[in-house]
C-alpha cells in the first residue's frame, strides 16, 4: 500500500484538502477507501462519521431512520444474548 505522500499524488484537490481535516487514523482509513481498498463496513463507518461531523455518540443516537445505511450504523451496542 502506498504511504500518504504517494497517495496524495493521485487524489484530487478537494480530497487532499478534506484529508487534512481528519485525524491521522481516519486519514489512513480514507486513503484506503479512496485507493479502492477497505471494506463495506469501513466505508459505512466513514460515511456516518462524515454525516455527523465525526461525532461518534451522534452515530449511536442517530435518528435518521430514513437513511439507507441506518440499520448498518457502526458503534451500536451488541445485542444481549438471551
């Protein structure tokens, strides 16, 4: 996998600007997704973080139940076993 500096050569100007607004860990996640890697789960996580301004508790309490990804939101408590 390319390091962040190599990848910035293939990103457009808006992506490079947006990348600087995330924490280093989340920058790596975005880089992986933008380069065609990553998983659906990671893509959903990053979409939700983008939607709520990187506020994890807001994802947990999200009320946008008309969002197609709402049932797949990350950071939900695990259901208790029986």
